[in-house]
C-alpha cells in the first residue's frame, strides 16, 4: 500500500512546499537545544516566517499587554513549543490554502483543531511531557486527507458520496478506491516536508496506535482525541462515527500503561470527563481558526 501512496506523489509538480528553514527551525525548537538568539537569527533569515511569528504573538490568540515587535521577545513570551506549533500550523494551512477540495475545508480545520485541543487536554491529564506537541500533532494528524482530496479530487469526491451515511469509513474506502490511505499519504507528505520522525509516526499510525514506534503514548493520545471528536460528532465533515480497525481499546490500554498519572476510571468515563471542557474547546478552536487563516 505504501508503494501506491508513493506513486501518487510521483507526477505532482505543484506540491505545496515548506521552506527548508522552517523545517530546520521546527526541528531545533523541538529538541530544545538551541538558545533563543540562535533560533531568532534562523527565523529572521526568512522574512515571511519572521513576520508571521510577530503577527501571531500580537494576535488575540496570545494577547499581550504591550506590542511585541522582535522575534526574540516573541520566542521568550510564547515559549519554544508554542512558536514551533504556530509556525508549522500556519505553513500547513497556507500550503493548502485555496486548493479546492471535495469536502468542506472549514469543517476539516475545525476537526483538526478540535483534535488538537482535546489532545492537549488528554496529554495534561496523563502528564505527557509536552502537551503543546500533542496539540500540534493533533492538528496535523489527517494531512493525508487534504492531499488526496485535492490531487485526486474527483475520485475522492465520488468515494465520499458513496460512503455518505453508510457504516463505511474514509480509511476503509480509501483502501478500496486508492489502494492506500490518508495515513500513508500523510506520511509521504510529512517526510517530504522533513517533519520530525515522531510527527511522521503519529500521522502514519493514528488509526493503529499499537504500531507506533517513536512515541506510542503520544500516538494513543491523538488516536483517543480523534475518537472522542468523531464519536461526539465534533466538526465531522464526513458524517462518520467511527473507523473500522480503529481500535480505541488498544489506544486506551497503551494510554493507561504509559500514563504518568494514575488512571482509575474506564475509557468511557475518562472521555466523558472531557465533556465539561467542550465550550472552552470550541472557543479555543474558533480562535485558532481565525488567527491561523488570517496569516
Ligand atoms: Fe485519520
Ligand atoms: Fe481525524
């Protein structure tokens, strides 16, 4: 199946690119190894990137009392993790901006941001070391769908029509229509964009967290957040409730096993505790959406 995913990329000449400097900045921020000065210099070597960082730090999303005009101050104010997430999300959104899709892109982003926001909350509850990373990976987990939707638009549209209001899911239908899935295609795209290995692993295995090799706990977090959003019908553009082979039980046992905080409840109860955050999550999702699409 992976071969089929790679074949899809072969003849595409207008694939959105992420500037090499952006991948480099993200990798450095991810490793927490560099000094703010070094990262600021790297960001400043790309004027579009520098302008985005300053614009976002002053947006309602991160409201500050005084205007921040330097990249270094933005880094210190937001912290490395938030800057990393914001950069990658904005390039991801912009990369596919205006590229037509057979599904509602706004709902797609709402689903992505909801999975991000829920992932962050699950991460905090299991004391995962980098809750912001969980949010970011949650946002980008389904990138393969955007690729298939745009570059195989007619067929993807036909596929969606066929499975609408059936128990068939995109994952299963993609396999039949394309001989590959959004997970494999997403992996190809993430590798092309030089995403860190752990991001690639989650994108590729978010429907089968037991296959994750880089960070199984992170993959389980994203997988359960995805399940939560689908089963609660949050921004579910494809009218689907679950994914065959998507085993939330597997993700759940990985989560319980690797959690840094004791979990006494069952899966249903654990997820239902997220319900009280629902309003806060939808406000946050609106804010991220408005900020990121305005860049
Ligand atoms: Fe997915
Ligand atoms: Fe998803």
